């Protein structure tokens, strides 16, 4: 069962969010017909063919292109991190934000390589990130509360974070921007993501919990035990309440940004485990959101592959990365560009004067 089928048909579009239009099925069909007459055997471009057709359907054109792409990394801290669910201390979240802005992080390098305009969003970092032209201060609070003892955020805070994610997308994406790469940073956020995945998919908590930033066996056991206690605190299945109970400010803002980008008919490059959880949440609010998502890679975080399978989607890359930051999705931008160039520029059998296979 795919995630879209789990979402209620009348699942509330959140107040202030537009209903997402479905992608253009007629344009997709025309794109598929063109792919079949390019100078190649049927299906010879593999996964690049449905990728090109998807982007055509999103952009409603047979001249698809990536224009003015942006990458945005949402960063926030998690109260549960104090319980040792990560191999790194909470201070690393702020330190990595400064590294992003200084140009030394993986996403900084990849953004330069792929020509992506990079933005960093302080969604709820437990500290002052200073001032920078590429830093957006959207802080709701200095980190979430410890969700083992109480909800990570109030419902009002959660709704505020969703709206701030929407506002960030509107700010960074001008009229020519049609592609966004989404990433995250937050020590402890794979713990939040594991709980959210567990509740949203019905898969066992053990299958949803991984090593995150590199926990050893003892740390992994501690993480599983901690999340089991937290999960027992509430049985809610409502997506907004679930996000408030166990989410993070960066996860909520990612969810809002996905809903907003899809409503603008943008191509959304989804990164690893945590961003995929945000995409799954977005699909609970509006199932059409997934049609605009291109899943850049499969993370080495063991639950990510299971979540992708549950959603019924295939990642473009599978190279063992587990870095976050939007790094895998940024690399996948080159794959999308290649697919679109081949679609636009390859000759057809007729125009090239090449004989097609016999009927």
C-alpha cells in the first residue's frame, strides 16, 4: 500500500495552504510517446525515461528544464538528543550551520558544483547562528522539548512551523525558479523521524530505528529503548498531532515547504531519511504532493529503504551516503539534468533518418 492511498481523500489542506493540482497526465503521455521514438531501443535509458516524463508532467511542457534551482537546509535541535540518541552533542547543529554558511560543508561544495543557490534556515537551533545573507531566521523555539516526557511542540507551534516553511519557500523561489533541493540538519532528528515513520507506516519501531550519525551497538539499543518509551506515551494517528508530538521544527518546516513547492508546480528533490519522512507527512495532508517529488538517493540509514518502498517510489541513486544536508539530492540534480537534456535533444528515428525496428 502506498502512502498516498493511506491519506484520506478529504485530508485537510492545512489552513493557508493551497490544494495541490495533480501533475498533467496528458503531457506525461505525450512525453512517453516521444521517448519511445527517440533513436534508441525502447526503454534503453532506464530510469531516466520515467524521470523525464515526470518532470514534463510537473512543468506541463515537452521542453522541460531546470531553471534557477535553489537548495535549502532547515536546521533545528531536538530535546530528546540529551538522552544520548545521537553520537554527537546538540552543539553540533549550530556548528554545522556555521560550516554551511562558511562554505566548508558537503552541501556547500555540491551547491557550488551544481549551480544551486544555497539557503540555510534556522528553524529552531539551540543557539544564535549570527547574521548572514544566506541565513533565514525562522526560529520557532530554541529546540523542541523532550518528547519522552511531553509533546515535542505544541500544536500551535507545529502549525506555525508549517507556515514558516511555506513562507521560506515563497521567499527563496522567485518566478523563474522551478526546482528545489531540500535538506536538513539536526542532532537527534533520526530519532524523531523513526517515531514518525513507525506511526505513519505501521512498521515496527525496531525496523524504523537506525544508527543515525553512527551509534555503536550500545547506543542503538539505548535509542530503541528511549523511543519505545516515547511511543507508549500517546497513540495518536492524526498527522498534525503526530508531528507535534514527535517531530522537529525542521521537519515541520520541510513539510510546509514541500506542500508549498508542489502547489507552485516545482520539481522537489528529496534527500534522505528525514526529508522523506517530511514528504510522507506532506502526502498525508495532500496526496498529490508526492507527484512532485523526485527522491534523490537511498540513504544508508536502514529505515530509509523501507520507507521508500512503502511510498512506492524508487530513488535515483544508491551510493551508501548517510550525510543529510541535502547532499544526496544535490548530486541527483545532475541526473535530472541529464534526463531532460536527452529528452529534449536526442533525435527521433524519423528526424535522424534511422530505421526503426521492424513491426
